[in-house]
């Protein structure tokens, strides 16, 4: 492995999910520990982490909503960092280059889904911060073919939420089939929704927000959304499409009921509580579509980062030091967040 002139240490500070459970419980499910600096395998690069976003999926991993795939895993999958070392057979990036590491870490490349352009559905896919240690740490590795070059206009704090909140929001936006000049409902208004709202507003789409948080409601109006209301309130206008970002199955029925005939509801989360029994005539009749979002393809990521650059999308960021990742997770769980939380791990 090639190294920078300043020697890479053998150990690093990192968070580990030691016993999944409530982040606000008596015993913390996540601990700040020493871990060995990882060694990149064939096709991987070693990255010094600059920033890492705090995503709701990290909360699901920490609290055990997503079952443990890797013992004592380090969460974090909205990672911005500098390339500081190489495994064998790597050539895509240069030493010192700033890159982004997302949730989608690897797919097999040979199954029918990978070969048909649907690699996000690969049954052998693995994920950063769930199957493999992520960015709540000083160093991380990534297969070079699954990392992104980042637009220069975004500093490292701003760039972090783009790598999951932004990309997943973009895929949900595409899956929601919003007509030009249409009306879009957003259920939940955290890291992903506030970026998706900016994409929609920049394209002349009318956005209506449904959320419990008072700060989130104020923020949505500041961004230019047309209305805000409670999570389960009826929409003030019929909606062409909606996206649910909150992991709450109870929201599905009122969201479907607020759609126009032929409308689409996209569920953007990897985890959601059970959906109540549906009334066919009231909620799904009139050719309404209910769809889900599973991760993203690399093409989604490239398209979104290009679009974010062109539309001048800017995430609202709350900065935390790496040592306070547990505090950031508790803030995310509270649900009244203005934008996204990002860990500052090291300086540029």
C-alpha cells in the first residue's frame, strides 16, 4: 500500500455499535473506541475522513431496527475524505484527492439485476456503515469504483449529506413520477427531504410539507414550500405525488388519500413500521401507485451530484465533532431537525 509522507497511524478513534438499542436509553448502544486503521484490499483505497453525515439509517443500525451485519460496526455512510493510500490494482484516484463514500458499497456485477442496470437490487450488495465499517472514524476504505468525485463548489461539510440524503432523495423524487409543474407532498422534513424540496422548487414544482417538528415547519417555509401541516393532516390541495421520508407506516394511508387519481406515493426509507390495513376504495383505487426505494445505483449518484452542482443545491448543516456522534444521533431521533447533522472528523 502506498502512503503519504506523513505516516498513517496504526490505530484510530472510531465509534462502534456494541449493543444495539435506544440511543436515548440508560446504556448507550454506541461507544467511542480505538480501532486499527483498516488496510485497503484489492481495488480499494484508504481514505482519511474529513466529514461524515449523520443519517437516519445510522440511527436504525445503532438502535437495532436494521439487524447487525457486522459485529461492533462503525456507522456512517455520508463520508467525505482524502485518498491517502491504495490497495493493489487501483488507478482511478490520485493521492490527496477528495472523494465521497456513499451507503451503497458494492454489488456483484454479474447477477441479472446488475447486468440490467438495477444494481441497487443486487442480492449480494453490501453497505457502508452496516456490512462494513463506515465514517464515524478517522479512516475508512472503499472500493474505488463505488466512490464519487465531488463538485468543487461544495465544501466538505456541505458535501456529506449529498451522499445519501441527497442521492436517496433524488431516487425517490424520480420514482414519484412528479409531472412538470405538479404538486409534491413531503412527509417528514429532515436531511433528505430538505434537499429534495430544493430540487423540486428549482424545477417549478409546488411543495407541501407534512411533519411534526415546529422548527422543521418554519424551515420548510423559509425554503419556499407552499404549506406546512402536521404529519397526519389532510393536504390543503390534491397532490400529484408524495414521498414519505419518515419511517412511519401510519403515514401511508393519509398520504395515499391526498393523491389525485393516477398519483404516486414513494416510500424512501430502508426501514418503516408496519402499514395499517388499507381501504381499497379510499386509499389506492383510481390507479394510484405505491412504490418503494431500495438504495440507489451509481448512475443515480452521478446524476444527482451533477444536478446539485447545476441547481446550486445547498444542504443546511449542523456541525458536531466526531466525539459527539451520540449527541447528533439523539438530535436526529428527536425529529425536529433543521437540515442535516454532520460530524467534523478532521480538517481539510
